[in-house]
C-alpha cells in the first residue's frame, strides 16, 4: 500500500499584541474624550453667556470671552488637538465682540439722548420762576399770580415736575408753569402771567398728557391747585 497522507493540523495563528501600539491607541482614545469634554464645556459656557446676556445685559460677554481665553490658555501645539473647542472659542469671541459693540452703541445713544434732553431743559430747570410751586400753608380759595418766562420750555422738560391734572387739579409741589403749559395757559417759547388757585385737600391726583407735558399720578398729598391764564 502506498503511503497514507499525514494528518492536517488546523489552528488559529497566534499573534502577540504590541504594547507600544496598544498604548498609542489608548492615548488616542483619551485625547478624543478630552477634546469632547473640552468642547462640551465651551458650549456650556457659550450657552450660559446667552442666558446671562438676556437677563443681565453687559455681563453676558464675560462668559464668551472666558470660553475664548480658556482655549487660548493652552500651549500653541496643544490647541491643534482641540479643533472643536477652537471652533467654539472663535464663535464665542466674535459673539462677545458683537454684543459688546452693541452695548457700547446703545450706551452712547442713550448718553447723547440724555445730553440733548438736558441741554434743552437746562435753562428751564435752572430758572427759579419756571420751577415755582405754591407757597406751603395757603388755604383753599387763596390765589397767587406767577410770571412764567419764555425760558420755561420745551414742555417735555416738565414731565417729572408736574403731578395730577387729569381733572384740572395739580398736586402741591408741582411746577406752576409746568401745569400752565399743560392746560394751555401759556405756550412754549412765550411768557405770560398765570394764576394758581389753591383747592381743598384731595387724593389721589391722576396724571395726564396734554400739550407736550406728561404729568404723573400722586397719592396722599394734602392740597392742590388749579391754574389759568391772567388776562392782561
């Protein structure tokens, strides 16, 4: 008989893991996890910045700039390993700069509006006759005559100086010339004599808006007055 074929041995090749390669893979996984955590933290800070900006205005950009500075604090070579964090940092920086520019523009707009308003009102508010109020202690029915110079204008300058007026009666402490402007006893830019007649105590005094003067409401004031033009 011929030679019988020898037995065939089947098996799985045995391989040996490379420790250096395994360590490199572990480092890569760890780096990815760290980059994801850094990006998530930056996104959280970015969202927090919007929340703070909606409720506290100018404080919102602080969180956006912190997100940018957090990335910039890393060494230059290390930043390349955090592309997602870098993207959020750049977005945060631009958002912060835009928001800061808008806040600065609004501040200057309000400042210019205030300066323009106070410039027009400075003379009226500094003129003693324009700010005269009824003499304390007068009884109901007593009358006083007041001269309102042409400088008692423009009318909106007296918005915070007049209370009441919805029923024609103004609270004690209101500017007589401001009340006269509201009832039309004098005109803006014109002078004139007006008469204030003291009225019985009442409360409340309801504000109103007429002839450019917006008066406020007041409660608990002891007396009031009516005002009308004095015919020359």
